[in-house]
C-alpha cells in the first residue's frame, strides 16, 4: 500500500490494493514514536475492505467475510482509522459531573463500548478505573520505544504471565471500544481502553472477545486474583443484598450482569419497581449504594456517564433482574 503522503502527491484520494492469494497481512506505514514514547505520530487515513465476489451477505447488505477468511473478525465496511497523535492517557475532559480532578488520567469516563459484544470486558476494566486508576496508569502497560505496547495476562491463576505485544494503532474497526473524547494537553486522543481491549482480544482470541464472557475472568487474567462470581439463582434476594452491601463496604470492584428479558439475546429493557429502565443481557459497573438502591453505570459510555443517566437498581429487584454478580 502506498504511503498516504504519496497518494496526496499523486493527486489521488483513494487506491485499491489487491491482497495476493494466501496473504492475510497488509502492511501500513510504520509508527513513529513521539518524544515521550507515549503517543504515536501517524498520518490519518482509512482502510476499507471491499469484497467483490460470492461472499455471504447480512440482511442489511454488509458482506460477511468471516466464513471466507478464517480469523477475520468484521465486515467489509470496517473503516479503521489511524489517527495523528494518540496517547495512552489523557486528562478527563468531562469532570463537571464526576467530581474529580481534571488532571486524572484514568477515569470511569474513559469507558465507551463499541460494536464488539464485550460489555463484560468494558465493565470489568471500568470497575478497575473506578477503584484502582493508578494501577491502570502505572502497572498495566509497558511502552516499547518501537511504537508497540506490552501487556501481561495470566492464563491460569497464580501461573506464569503471558506477554502480549500490540502496535499502538486504532485498527480494529467496529470491534474496538470507542474513543472517550478525552485528550492530553496537546490535543491527542486517549486510547488506553482501546489498547487494553485490543491486547485482551489477542490474548483470548479476537473471535472470543466479542462473544460474551465474565468479568471475574477478566480480573483474573489481568490482576492474577481470585475473583468471585455469584449466581443469583443460587441465592435469596437477602443473600444477594448482603453480598453487594458487604462488597461495597469493603470498597471492592463489582459488576452486575442482567438477565435476558426476552430470551432472544437482544438488549431489551427491564422496567424496575422505581420506574427506571435497565438494559437486559448486559453488564453494568457498580458505582455505589445509595439507600436501598444500587447505582449502575452502563459501559456504553458517552452521555450515559452523566449521573442523570445512571440507573438506580432497587435491592428488591436484584434477584429478578440480575443473573450474575461479580466481586473482586
């Protein structure tokens, strides 16, 4: 593929590249590390995978390449963007409703799920951002001068770590978390959530990442800690309330998974006894307990990080609505 500068010099705005049979890698321009080795300087351009013959199509006309290209996770309309000046950590720009420092580089506001079905993962790292931001800031990533990142995961509890090396690029298309909008002082975009998602996807397999999972496994893989998973069907409502209240009092991380309301795998909404709506078949970050209600944050992000959009789940509805409670 030509360097984007070459395309501009040639007066072109797009170029079609044919990938030879048997080749599954298309090399893009190399990364150039910034002076502080925490951001990458790249030209901004898009890559669109175009299918031209005999591929299965979805109901809306998108071409499904998964059946034809093993290991390819996505659709032909994916347009990954490699942006100028991305950085791992940037200040939180939306502090008016979070009551924290504008210089805090890791915050629940950074969490914004994309099209990938990994709410369990975004909720798990969102709980980490809420309870242990400095660990994420200082201990998760190793920045390598060649423009790559190393993240260590633990395949088995108390076993040896596996190091995953990834390029610091936004190249997973729809299968990556969304940009939170946070920027560093120089205006570069913060991408630690996207990089951690990308590394975890490489660790467990990209196809596995988007097919659902469990928050306790994410914590075990990242933190090498024995997290708890409570099945609400195996507990009374009072036992579940005790689990949540005790975990909150101990300042533990919590994620609540909701039941599939319709049994069809969709995100249908529950109507709670207080009149609020709660998305089913989804994972939520537990922020706090206020009186007899659990305050939940949706990892979809965006405006949902506004406290007026936070959902208050009454303890009386917990067993009915929740399927699993994760505690660490």
